[in-house]
């Protein structure tokens, strides 16, 4: 089974590229983030025609998450916890998570809040959101230590210094602050390991490159997209890649797809 995650930065703007990549990469499950559309605007039929079942959660022109699966898609949920924090004035729940069981794996497509700035209200919202995700994940594993769970998506955290092109450049900014890194590490400590790093070690290994300042050409990126697996899922991982080539060319997303290979379930 091939499981992938990709922040496509507008699924309608990049539909042709996503469809072409699905055919070329032969993935079984793709978790998508930043679809940037409402449910009724999502190009569901195009993915169904390509052989995928579809679940999408989008409330506005911002955020939005989806799951595409050709190995089954059951028990869809758009919230991993009743205590997921809300944001805004008035505070509302945002379309940042969707989960389903695909081929026996509980897959969550996650678009973690950006944080914006260390003094921005979005920053504590981000930390609270990550803490609720940790609490939910820890609860699932306490209930069933053998559960196969994948927390995948754009985490908007670079957990190690090697995950950014220049640590000094990011000093005083989000994505690398100690509270954010501690929140990410808490997910790992809860049992959800980074399944990609052993197969795509750094430094210089990134999943995101800003559109400005020729960041991609200069290899000035960040590793912020992850596939975190429960212990039972970790045992099935046989390989992982970051498809940097998909960041190239006209109309590319600013993120690259991340793919994990899973051995058949015992």
C-alpha cells in the first residue's frame, strides 16, 4: 500500500497536475491539504473517474482537507476531538482535519494552523490544536495499542534545526519556536513516529519552498509535511520518498508530495 500526503495549495487550480501525479505515482491513498474550496466546489467526479473514493471537508475558500482512496474509505470524520479549538471572531471550527479508514489504516489528513507570528492569536490556537491532536492520538493508542493510525499532512512545524535551510533566518518566527517543537515532539512521544526521516534524512531535505525569493532554485526550504505512524503502522513501513520533482515547473504547489510504502498487513 502506498500512502501519500500533499498540500496542493488549491485543488482546482492544480487539478490536472494532481491527476497526472496520481497516475504516475500509483498511490493508493492520498491525503490532501489546503484544497481552498467548499465541499460543493471540490472536483470529486474527476477523482472518482481516476478510480478513487473521495471524502472532502471544506467550508470556505481557505483551508480544506481531503482523502482519496482506492483501497476503501469508511467511517469518515471531520473532527478528531470534540475539544478541537475554534478560531476567529466569532470563533468557529475550521476545515483542518478529515479522517477515514482506508485499507485497514485510520488515516487523518491534517492541516495544522500556521501560527502566523509568535505574538499573533493564531499562535496559541496552533499550540492548542496540536495538544488536542496529541490527546486524541494518545487516547486511541491507549484504547488499542495495535491500532494502525497515520497522522499525515502539513504540520507547519520544522521539528529539527536541519529541517530549515537557515536556523538564524527563522529566529523569532513561527514553525521553529520551542513550544511548537515541543508540541510536535509530544505527538512523537505519544507513539507517532516520523516514518519518512529514516528514508529521507537531512540536512537539505525539505517538503516546502516559498514561492518568493527563488527559494526552490536556491534550495532554501523547510520540512513541514509528515507521515506520523502509530507503532503498528511503523512496523509496516518499508520505504519513503519526498517527490521534489513535483515542485518544479509551471503551476506547481509550494509543497512536494510525501509518499510512504507499507508492507502488506500481517
